[in-house]
């Protein structure tokens, strides 16, 4: 069974406006769905002050995120000396520690984050 329109008259201006509005709404919806398919990542990187190891970890995480998650990540750097309560709540026992909070499930990486392959594969951004 096929559907055929009963009215063969050309569309009126009102119908054309509805069609344009529908097309714009559809484009907006498709963009939202595409954004959902690529989640935004939330990372917390726990560091100890401004040490060389902390600076290296920050630079490495930013480089990895810029390369593999451009525009799709938030990075919060937490200094364990400045925010000890937050550090305790996250149960961080070594620094630098990177915690991926979102998307679930959370994951942890410890070290200066120089092993890019381990981080990228661990986050399922690339297969081995």
C-alpha cells in the first residue's frame, strides 16, 4: 500500500514555510543526536604544586585531549596542597593522578601521563 497525496495543487507559501521550518528543526535535531554520539569527557588531574612532574602531567594530558578529544573535554587541575579535602574525597594516594569522571565508568591513571598509548587505549579512544 502506498501513500499518494490527494491534492496535486502546488504548495502555497504557508506550506513552503512549514517545510523550511521542519527542515531547520530536523537539522538541529540531527546535530543534537550527533553530539550525543560523541560524549564530552570530564577529567580531574590531581597534582602536587608546580613541580616538574606536575607540569609534565598537565602538558601531557592537554596534548592527549587536544589530539583525541578536540572540543569534547573539560580538564580540571586539582592541586593536592590547595584542595586537600577534594583529594581525600577522591581517595587519591599518589600524584599525579588522572581521573576520568565522565562518561561513566570512572577510570584512574597514575604517573606523569607520558605513556600516551596506555592512556589512549585505556580510555578506548584507540584500539591496540
